[in-house]
C-alpha cells in the first residue's frame, strides 16, 4: 500500500489517579510497505493523527517497524505527545529529524479532542536491500474514564534513498621511476549505490585519465606515462556519482630519478705544437662540453720545463686559466694569454670536470729557445723650438735622433701630420732632421718627430706646437640711410669678417617694410657681414588699418577693407524695403546715409536701421452734389501728417489739388492716397462714393383725346419731368 497507517499514543499528564488504573483494551491494524534501502540509507517521512471523546490518561504511541525479508524486527519508531513535555519521538535504528506537532483542546477539563505529529525517520546502519515497513493503527477502549474510545493512526507520507558518495583508491601507483622510464598510474572508483559516473585522474594538475562509471559500482582509470628527472610528479584522483556526490581527493607522488651522468668532453683549440723564442706570448684556448649540462670546472693546464703544473699553485693559478665554466654548464670556452719565459719544453692541455672526475684533452708541446740580444730603441729630441712667430714670418724646426747601438737609420719630422723633414741615420749614432717654414696666421702648427733603427725599433713620438700670429685686419665701411617714415642705426668702419647689426625704427604712422642696397628681406635687426664696404637703406611704408563695416537688420552697408594711414573712406548705408536708416554706431556718427571715415587706426562702423512706421488716412464721407454747384473741397488727412493726394477712380469728375470738379451727372468714386516717405510706410487708400445730381423741370402736357363715355382720359399723365 502507498499509504501506511501509524498509531500514535499521546500521553498527557492530567493527574486522574483513578484513570491511571482504569483497564483498557487495544485493537490495532498493521499496514505494510516494501522499500529498497541503498548503502547510503533511506528516509521515511511519516505522520501520526489521533482523535477521541476525551483525553486518555495513558495510551500507546504511534508505531513504525522495520523488518527484513525474513520478518525479523530490525528497528522501530515510537511517537507521542505529552501535555507538559510536548512531542516525544524515538528510534531504535537511525535517527529522527524535522519533528513538529499540535493539539486541539476542546473539553472544559483541558483534555485534547484531536492532534497531529510529523517527522522523518533516517534509517541507517543496515545492509543495502529490500525491507518492509509496518505502520500501526490503534483503537483504545477505556473503562472508568471520561473517554470511551481513542483512535491513533500512523501513516506514510514520503520516502527517499540517501545516496552514499563513491570511494576512490590507487590500484597501480609506483613510488618511483627512472629518468625516461615508462610507468603507469591507475585509480579505482567504487559506489555501493551503483550510480558511479566518473573516475578522474590528474597529473600535476592536468587531465591524465578520465573514465566513465563502468558498471556503476566499479571502474578503473589510468594511463601509461614517462618523465625526465630529477623531479617529483603529483597524481590526484576523484570519483563522481550520478547525483554529483564526490569521493575525497586522493594524492600519490612518483619520484623520477636523475639521468645517468655522461662524462664531459674537452679539447685544446689553440695553440698547436710549435717552437718560440724566450718571452713569446701566446693565446691558449679550450672548449669543454657536457651533454648533461653539469660542468663544474674547466681549466687550462700548463706544465713548465721544470715539471711543475699551474694547478699545483705555483703560477697561473685561478682565472683566466682555472675556474668554473666560461659560458654555460653545457658549453664552455676558456681563453687566456701566457708568456713563455723559461727555456725548454712546456706542455699545454685542457681539463674539464662535471663532478664525476677530471677529463683531459690531448697535450701540445711548446719548445722555447733563448732570445737573441735585445735591441735598444733609438731616442728623439727637439733641437729647435720657436714657440710662436708672426704672421708669415720665417722660422725653423729640427729634431735629433740618437741610437746607442749605432744602427740609427731615420729621423723623421711631420708638420700637421704631413711630411716636413725626413733625414737619414747619419753616423748611426746621431743625426739631425729639419727645415725652414713660414705660415699665415692666426693658427697653431703641430710638429711631430720619431727616430727609427735598422731593426725597425722606433723611438717615442715627440711633438711641439708653433703659434702663428694673426694678420693685420682689413677695414670696410658700412653706410646706412632711411627712407621717409623712420630712422636707421648708424653705420661705421668694421674689420673684415665682422658681423654688424643694423636696426630700422619706424615712426608712429609707418611700418618697416624691408631693406634695399646691400641688404634684403624684412628681418629687423639685420646682420651685415663686412667682407667689403656696403651700403644699406631702410624702407618704410604707411601703416595700414582694417575698416570693418556691419549693418543691423533691415539694410546693408558698403564693404570694409584695409586702408593706408590718413585715407578717408566713404561708407554708405542702404535701407531695405519697409525699413529706414536711423544713424551710425561705432567709429562713425550722424544720420546721413553716407559718412566719411578717416583711417588713423583700426575702425569699426555699423549702420542702424528700424522698420518704417505705419499710417492711416481719415477721409470724411462726401454727400451727393448738384451738377453745376461748383468745385468740391476734399478734406482727407493722414495720421503721419504728410499731405494727402486724390484720384478719381470712376465717374464724371476731375481733380486739381484738393478740388474736385464735377463734369457730369452720375456716381463718382474718389480715392485719398498717401505714398509714405523715409519714415512712414504708404497708407492704405480710402475711397468715397457720391452722386452728381442734375436739376429736373416739370412741364404740363395736354391730353391727347377726351373719352366722352367715361368722362376720363387715356394715355400718359399731363405732367412730365425733363432734364435740362
């Protein structure tokens, strides 16, 4: 059954002594539910309900039992509620959590009428497999108490498996491996719940072997590998199940050994076997290499004719002959110079060590023979040292070479690096060499000298300087002048090559415009190089000023420009239709339409305009006029006060001034007009209409005939109106 009925016994201490001893009978019903408990355990969510006529003094609690496939009792839960202590739930297997309850009190004496209790039974500690849950439903009948019957019902609300995380262990995990040697590392994942999904292995934090979950319970994950030593390789592994639960991370370390040492190789690259004279210096060179990069020492070994080696400490010990590698520990080149001072045979070799012992190159023999007598170099000295001379004055310079060995061959003198006097060796012991000279000044002349003997030995190079004075300077005249509008600095007399500065100064209304004569351009001041007599003139021009013109809204103004000092410029203003000119602003004034602007500086002029004013005409109504009554005076006026003119629009009339002459009868239309002026706009015309009326004559006209029968007349009336 999906719903399991549990039995709750609620114990409330009401203190009825007689009730405690009252006999009772209990009837219960058991409901079974089959569950599968995995290795991680199982949780049962249950509920207990009770209700009765009155509070039972002592009743059995709600009860759940866990039994195995053979019906054996493995554990149980008891659940009740005390009046003073509240809910009380206990389990003989696993634990209880999330307990809550309530009681409804209805009776006057405080006994409960009904209530409920909830909780979770967390079953653990039993092997994985199928089990049966038994839920008890009670009915307790009491006698001798107020209550007659109490019902207790326990039932299943929900249940779920408690998955256990997977486990992980190493199955192949060597502690060490040799350099470059292949080895394998494997981890084994296990999950009692059968939901294993991953067994992952990392090498030094990088993915190494990632396997799936196998059959859900067991799976291996690993790979072969190899590494160069010496180093320590760290492997980590972890298992993951379908719920995302993980095993602890495990770690294994594999120590990789160092590679086997390879002896270094060393060669003496210079010198080769040879014979030299005593005192000869040669360059010794050697190269040492080590495939392992472990060079610790690299030496040049030298054995003197007496049989002692330099590594014994008597000579040439330490750098540059002995020491650590020169370059890298894998490739070293050692070089040193050595003077062979003893007559006999020297042995030269190279040696290298990588910590595993010394390795030597082949040996080279240097045979040293006694040196011939030493030649003494000649000497040199000055026998003439003028020190300083005048411009183009004649002077002599001479040197003396000497050689104690008597094999002097040359005494050479140079002037400013060029040959000056090259003499022979004279007696072999002494000789002079020199020549006369003259030079233009000012300058300093350098003489050097050296002596040479027959063996090619040379003296030191000696030197002396001769200072040649300056020639008298050549004089040139500079003349300066200024054009109208300014001044110029004075000229003068200057030595050849002198740079004279000329400055032009304009007056207040002129600008400097440039140079003429032996100067050009507009630089001021101007540098004149005096390599001949020169004449320079400063040129000036009247200053030029900008004239800026502008107009306000309603008109235009003539354009501005740049004008020389003193120029009079006429600026005119032109009003736009319906606007009028009112005057000038800025550097001009007045109200005339044209203004003269004197350009003695920068000027700005603005023409001002305003809209023209409106006006209206008042024209009285004209009454009808009799023909021949004489001229009609027209009296229209304009609000501007300007004179009004008239025009006959239609009808028999003429106008002269304000006098209207009627020339015939009929309707006459007259219009008053005012065309406006520089201040006012044209006024709207006003028309007046009237009639010119002619006088009429009434005449009697006899009847045409008499009608006797009626004593009346027929036809027109006897009176007619005639126009003149």
